[in-house]
C-alpha cells in the first residue's frame, strides 16, 4: 500500500495505491469483510493548521487503509521508528520510510517535508484531552464526565466520485446539534466513509472517526482523545462481534494494536465510560445539560425517526432507565425486530437482559420472545448499574483521577462478585 497526502489550505486529500499483494476486499479489526470503493478521500479542516506531524498524517491514513494492506505500507514522508514499530508489532506490516536519524519532524500545510527535511523533533505530545463527539448517549455521558473537554465532531460529506447510497443519513442534523451544545467545538468534514463500498458507506476501521482529531492534534495541543465506547464494546465483545469477555480487545485495549499506535503518535485513546453499561450512559445523558442535543438516530430530522433498529434498541434502554412501558410503533413482524424473535445470543445482549428485566409489560412488546429466552431479573442485571474497576485503572494517568472521582460520586464500582459477571461473560 502506498499513500500520499496533498493539501490546499485546510483541505487535505489522500490518495492511496494498492501493491500487487493487496486486495480490494479486506477485514477490519472486528473481523467484518469490507470492499473498497475508491482510493481517495478528503478531510476538510476548519482552518489551515500551522503544522501537522508526519506521524499524525501516517496514522490518519492507516485508520483507512489498514483493512486492505497485506505486507507493507509506504508513506510519502518519513515517520518515527516508534510508529513504524507499533504498526509492525500490531499488524505484522512493514511501515516506512522511517527517518534515518530516528527523528520525525513536522510538515506545513503544503503537504511536503520542506527543503531542510526533518526538524529534529523526535516525537509529538500534547496536554489536552478532547472528546470524539457524536451526540449520542455514550458521548454525551463522556461530556458529563469531562465538562471542560473540547469536542471534535466528524461530519460526513459527499464524495465527488462515489454516489451517496445513504441519503437518509442526516450528518447535517448531527453537526447542527453539536454546534448548539455551547462547548468548545471543532467540526471536521470528510468523505472518507465513501472509500467503503460494502457492506455500506462507513469507517473502514472504527478509529477512522478520529481522522479530524489526528490532523488537528498539534493545532489543539491534544494528548488524548476520549471515545464513548462503553462496557459492551470494550469488555464484552461489542454489538455485532464476539459475545464474551475480551480484556485483550483488539480495537480498544490500551495494550492492543490500535492503542499502541495512537500512543506512538502522542494521542492516547481514553475510554471514560469503558467500564459502565449503556444503561449508565443513558442515565447520565438524560440527566445532562446536553439532553436537548442528544441524538442517537442517524435518520431523524426533527427528532429520532422511531422506526430504525437503533431507535428500537435505545428505546428499550431508555424505557428501562425511566421505568416506563416501551413507546414504539415497531411490530414483531418488522425487519428491524425479527432478530428479537429468535433465541439468543443477541448483539448487546447484556442490555437486552437489562431492559427486559425492567420495562413494565415487556411480555406484550417486540421483545417478548427475547424476554422469555433470557429470563433476566433486576437482581441478575444489577451489576450493569455500576462500573467495572479495571476500566478506570487503564485510563492514562493524566485523566484517571477525574474519571475515578466522577465514578465514585455518581455511579459506584462493582463488587468483586459483580466484576466476575463481566469476567465470565459468554462462558456459559
């Protein structure tokens, strides 16, 4: 894989070319098969940055091209040995070129290394923690934990070479809601999701949503980026993936491949809600001052559409948190509800158990069959109201105490017995 950046003011454009051993079908870290649609994308920054470290440009590109790279990736400027080593250790991919002095410098907005080459800066670092903000319940919960952290919102725009097959995706609405939060906000627009043809437009790797933060990291003095991935995603295998305890989660463990790669460029992955369930993030979001801007639905304009699978799933969680009946017009025969008519396992099963145990009249809803299969109770799901302690312990030191103090005061930690529920998840 060969990648090259060009820049025009605040717009950075990447073009990548496959080597003979690369393929147009690849797999991302969660195992999903991905088919390539195009070999270009652009990222529109809100302003032309003074400098972008070559490692940041390289990692941004790697979040996109990793699924299709088989043996080597060749960047258009030298990277640090640390980043090259992280890619080699994490993926078995030869990455380069590396600077022969062991130092990687910075690049200006022209996209070239400059006439004098590397500046002698061995690596980059930053002091601030930003939030990768989507506006959903999980990222709003992170915002409640970190009230002074700035937001970086990544907005999808159309691609000049790829038709938009997802016109119902209202990225404009999500960006508008982010602007209404009143928080320090950086909106970055990009068409990189259109590099993916199948199964649908989306991020080639989950971490590609950080492209804007990576390219603005020097400008914003960022040393960490907080994501809204919660207990299910970090420790229980995630929604559509494996359904068991996964402390070595390839995507989100700090010692995993992506964690080491981000650390190598001085932008640490931080998961403030990584130890709590979606019930907790929902409660925090609903009680937040940002409730008015809360939106997990990607389709609705004046509000959530109420007809998609995500709306149904989040409605179950919200109804459980608010201890009220389900409010939905979706019936068991609708395609988005059919999976709940089948026996488990289910994606996000811990939250299906939680909701079925708490929503009044669940036996008369689209989740009736799931409730009969799961036979969950409030007692059997009580562990999902508290925080798994190792999740806080793995937060990078500069921000650990703030998260620990918030969890102590607002949520509480699991007992040893409850923590074992996490650690034995999926074993029976």
